C-alpha cells in the first residue's frame, strides 16, 4: 500500500473528503467490518419453521450449520408476519440451543431427595408397566345402572398447546384406546 | 387490515400478540379507529385512539349497553339481520326472561344450580339435550359439537315474523332483555364515564353497515370468567346486529395464546371431545345410532347433518380394518363419560387419591393452572408423574423445591410420588403442524436431530403404544381389544412415525383407492373413507401437503391462499357467503369478498367461498330435504341447524340463551340489576382446600377490598417454562411486580419499587410495587374502587424467579366449557414481604377467619328471590 492509499484509507480523511460527512456510514468502514458477513450467510441450509410461542404463527427461518442451529430469524415471505418476530420469537434460538435444555431422562424414586439418571428404554418400560397398573386399578366396566363405561379413571394427562396436531392425534388415539378419559389440555385453561 | 374500526376488549394484543398487532396498526394508518376496552392502560391502549378502563368482569354489562344503543337508535343492519340471523324466529311461549325472574331464565333449579332448557326453544321445535344437570356435569356445550345442539323440525322452517314486530320474536326479546342497560347503568356497573361509553357506541355503529365494517378482538380476558362464553356471545350479537360477520374487515377474532392451542381444540386432548368437535360419547349412547341421534336432528339443515360420515371416518382411522358396519365400526371401543372429568375436577380427585398416574406434556400446572397450591398437593399424592419438557420445570421438582417444602406441607422423605422426567424435542427438532389463531395450519420442517434422550411426543406416544401392545399381546380380556385392534401402522422414518403420514391420515383416505380425500364432503358413513379429523380434510388434497405451501405474500393476492392451509377447505373468512346480499351481490363494492357469478353459475371472489360452489342464491330446498341439501341459497351459516346466525341461542349453552350481567364469583359489588348476584349456573367446588373470598350478599367484604386481575408480558410466556429459562427474556423482565394506582399506593403505604404482597384466602405472593396511573381507580356511585394487576409468569426455578401468582386464584368455572375465573377475583394488598414457612399458613388462616370464610362461602349461588339458597359444597 502506497502512502497515498494509506492516507485515503484513514477514516477521518474519508469522512472529510467523501459524502459521509457525519462518519456514520462508508467513512467508518474498516477492512475488517467490510469483510464481515452475517452468520446466516455461512449456513449449510435454511429450514422453514413456525414460532413456538403465541398463536399468531410467525414464520421462522432456521439456519443450520454442522447440524447445529446457528440462527433463527423471521421469514419475510409470510403473509402473517412479513418477517417480523417479537422478543420471544427472536430469542427462540436460545430456547432451542441454551444450556437449560435437558438431554437425559431423570428419575425421582419415592421418598428420594435427588434425581438419578435412567436409561431411556428402561424408563419407557417402567412407564408402560405403570400405565397398565394404573389403568387396571382405575378400571370401570359399567355404571351403577349397568350402562357401558369401558374406561379407567386411574390415569390423567395435561398437554401443553405447543404439541403438534400430529402428536395430539396420537395422544388422543392411544389414550382413548386405553380407556383413559381425563386427558386434558391447556385449551381448557 | 380491511376494518374501519377495531374494538379490542379482554385482550392486550400489542403485548401478547405483538406481531399480529402490526395489522391493527396497518388499519389505523389507513384511517381505522382503534378502541381498547380494558381494566388497565396497556401497550395496546397506548397505540389506540381511545382507551376505556372498566371494572374487571363487567364486560356483558358494557356490551349489553352497546346492544341497547343499537336497538334504541335503529342502527342495526336490518337487511342482514332479517335475512341471515334468527331475529325473526318466534320463541316458545313458556320462555321467561331474566327481566321477569330477577336475573334467572325460565327452567332454573336452585338445588342443582342448573337449567332445564326446554322453554328456550323456538316455537314448535324440539331440541335434544335439555337436561341441565347432565349438561352442566359434562361441559355439554360441546356435547353436540360445533353445530350446537340438534334441532328437530327446522327443516320445514321455523315460525317467524319477518317484520320483527311479534312480541315473542327474537328481535323483540332482545330489546326487552337489554332494556335496562342504559348508559347510566353501564357507567355505574363498569365504572366507565357515560361520554366514553357513548363514544365507543358511536364509533362501532358509524363504522358498520353496507359500506363499513368493524372487527372485534378478544383473548382470555373474555374467556377466563364464570361468564366467559356469554362475553363472547354478547360480542357476537353486536357483530351480527351490525352485519359484521362473514365480511372483510369484520368478524370476531379470538386471539389464542399458544402456538397450537387452536389445533389442540380441533384435534383435541379434552375429556369431552373427539377430533373435529365431535362429542365424547356418554353413558346414554348405547350404540353409534344413539350417539348420532344425539348429535344431529333427523331433519336438520347444514353440514353438521353429516356427522355420521365424520364419526365413522374417525372410527376407521382409529381401528382400521377392524372397524366394520357389522360391529358398529368399533363404536363400542370408545370409553364413555358421565360427569366432569376436566382438569380441575381431576386434580381434586388426585388430592382424594382416586388418580394414580399423570402425564404432563409440555405443561407446567404447578405454576400455570389456577390454584397452584392445589395443583402441587395433588401431584404429591400420586403414584407417579411423567413430565415431558424442554427444560426442568416446577411441575417436575415440586417434591424438592415447591413453596410447600417451606411450609412443611410437602416433605421429600414422606412424598411417595415417582417422577419421570423425559427431555422433549423442540419445534425445530421435529416436523409437524401448528394451527394458528385464525385456523391456518402451517407445516414446520425438521431442522436438526434432537440430542441425547430428547424425543418428540410423536416418538414417545408411538413407542408407548408399541410397548403396551407387546405387553398385552395374546390377552383375551375384552377391555384390551381397543388397544390391540388399534391401527398403529404409520409410515416410519427411522424409529419415529412420519408426521407427514400422520397428517395424511388426519386428512383422510379414500379406502377404495388408497388416495387422500380432497375435503370433508367426500367423507362417507359406509366405511369407505377414513379421517382423523374431518375439519382437516383437504389439508392433503391432491396428495399434497397443503400446510407446507410457502408462496411469498409478495407474489399473491390479498387473501394469500397459497400460504399454509386454513380449515375448513382453505376458506379464510368463515361464513363469507354473508359478505354478499341474499341475491348474491356484494353488500357494497368496498366490502366485496365473494359473490355469485350467474354466467359461470358459481360462487367466486377473493376468498374460497364458504358455501356450496354451484348453489345459486335463489335455490330453495325441495320438500323433505335434509342436511346440506336443505340449506337455501341464502343460508350463509352452513353449520347451523337452521342456516342462520343465532342472536338468541335456543340451545348449546347451559347458562342462558342470552348474555346477562352477573357479577364475578368474587366481587366487592352487589349486582345492580338483579337479585341474582353471580352466574346462577357457575360451577363451584366448595371444599376446605378451595376457599372463596366472600361476595355480596355475604358479609366481611372489607377483608379483600380490591379487584385483582392478571395477564401476560411480551417478554415471558405463560408459566415461564419457555421464557424464564432463556437469558435474553429473563433480562428483559427480571422480576414479578404488581401494578397499583398512586391513590392505592397512598392508601396502603406502598412505595414504588419496594416490596408488597397480595393476599387472597388461598395464598399470598410477594412482588415489587409499580405505582402507575396505568391503573385507574374506578369511581362507583358510593365509593372509589381499586384494581391491581400482576403478570403471572413466575415460579421458583429458572434464571429469574418469583412467587406463583396462580397461588392466589381459586377454582370456580364457567358451566359451558369449564374454564376457570382467573381474570377477576378480590384481594388485599399490604406493604412489605409476606410471612414465610408455618407463619404463612397462620397468616392466611387469620385472613380467612376475619372474612368468615368456610367451605360454604361463595357456594350459595342462587341468590335471586330466596333468603336461604342451598350451598353447593362437596359435602352436599
């Protein structure tokens, strides 16, 4: 770089001689800032999604690199949100990648004062056993007038309203087949 | 965005639905007037043209006043009202109104606190399901599904007076019912100055009619009341009188609060519903025929008549080839309900030891359900709880860090509950659909795989089903047949069912060809089609996942019909046939939406017509027609048994055919209009662990003198499980606070940003004080009434913590849908922090003693016309 180029690369020089007299645009740019790119630009892929908080249904673009979520932004194509997200939607990368996310099954035994780790398959087996036991103990074939009940009152459920339609379909179908009726949802609340 | 005026009531839309609120602002920029009616001045009020503070829980009085204003000044859209509503229909002569029974409708039984609804019917029409006791026990507004209870005899037309002059026609009943809801009465009850009330009336009516439309927006500020559905009904009556339903810029917008809460009612996990608003069968339904007879009338109009096709198709999706015409399509495999099995009743049954296991799926009732203490005591009395969530939440740790540990009510070494915590997959770690607040189903693609033990609910419930069926394989027990015969054969992607295949099966399949059906009109009752939810039929039309369509709005017309998919059949505005006049012409060019194209012989327009495409406006049904065929060419309300919108609801509601002003369950004010103080049909649970604060005519009102209400902040989400754990959001709203007016701060000695605690007969919670004139003291004739407000997102874990506001709230529910009254109660506010440990229990006991609270308090619900109404406690 010659002396002239060096002087011309100086921000104050550019501010005084260029169009950016307030030094808030081109004059303030350095080589480093000129070369910065958003991390979204280096994503391996962009996946279409929907914000999981309120019911407006803002569209999200999920940026993935090396099989990790690196950014979540609003999708400007959406006729609902036109690319906008509120503070919660904007924080949803932290929601899905933050350290609060649990990765392991935990089990609290009766009368215990701490959690213990449990293998996923073992836990599933234990739950299946308990479901059948609670179902049996709460089973009712008929009411006092002899009318069909065919149900269990030993089991209950409360679903959040961030479950997918497909998930709710399986939840309702399985519990109905088990005879469990006290299966409820945030929609009651 | 097409509205000329937007009335927001019972909603803080700017705060709770901020991105949706951009469309309100867009309309405002185009000249629309924005009105916010709400107890508190909020972020929504700040952007509105007019804010009207009112006393929490007096919405029906306010809206009733608007109805009277419309009727007194002949401001209704008469052609619309006459043609499209039941205004002209005559009501049974046995019907007696609240004006003549001191706040009760005919048919009330104070012993059961419920109505025999037979006198509310149209003249000469029979309705099913008039049994009030059963109805109140089973939340039976949904008993008959989305169409309301069946009506017999409407096929031939109901007795009517098109001049609207007959004293028993709905229009005249409406006039008499609201005759006393004058501006002065509204002002006294609601605490709203007369001129502000009249300004709302003028804006609403001047911006409605042929050329103009007004939109009405509400949220849970309307629903979480003992009169919740009646608040919505009152708003709907106004919108119908003004011709604002089915038209661009009109409508009643229920802003729902969770990503898939609309879907959670459409494809429900609710005790009284099957998918598509089909009711759960009860003990009176011996077989499929009896069940269907209860849902639909033999000669009723409309698409609800096809409930047989919807039901059989559902049974075919549940039990596949095992469901045959010979075995009633396995109808008998369905469990039967015979009472209140809703979440609050169930929690009380847990306390009683009648329930053994509990699944919590992305739900945190220890913080998020009313009466947090009752919720936690219930969980501590279970054999086991399964918690599935993204992060550790209070409902998983109640045994070691709940407030009851401090008071000694839960002792870890004595608590036997087994707790299983399963980490869940997040919204980006699985594919599937959410249904947003305007019924639009939107597909999410999976972005990444979940880690470790994180799994979706789809994986969990599919796997659980597999394990249960393995264990029961070979069982000869009749009770295991439904599980063993279940069609559990979804296409798999690895060890997880394909969400797309599940959606396809929800859409429905033509079993003769194996192809997806294109819409619910294709569903059949003969077992040749299956569908997991008839309302969603069409989401997989042409074999394409329509919910995954993402054509940019920049490339589409105004109704964006190629983004996502809206039920039913991608129709964006429900009942949009009403946007055209009876002859099929738009009411005005400015408000054109769909219209009849006589040349082509079909309905056309900007939206997909919510009407049979080829049925001309002058179509008249042949004699004896039923179902869709019986709908006239000018019957826009195609799901209704009479094709009309209901100003007066002859059936479907258990607490009255018209909204009536009742005071909240806990109120410091006597009902000005009637001897009947609160809703006479509300469901109370009088028991020692669910005390109520006294309300008139009970004494000791000065112990809990203030009105309490609670709601959301933008920066947190519901019970906090998805926001208190997120550092950005925690930083934005770091602490629980209580908003009080400067006058109340002075009265109680509360310092801005200092500590105070709020007390009810259930609990006491600490909060930082925010002294603000966002809270307006209400000037009632005999006193000044203070209201306080709190956000409810806090709990004992997460990055930011605080007391559980739901610990203040007791359980009393509306009788139609069993939603709790958490938007209004009474409370006390004191400076400084609350007592802790055992001292807290003594402190609350002191309050209850001074207020004379027993388990009977608040349960003598029939206060009209008798001195000694019966108490409705769990003992009686």
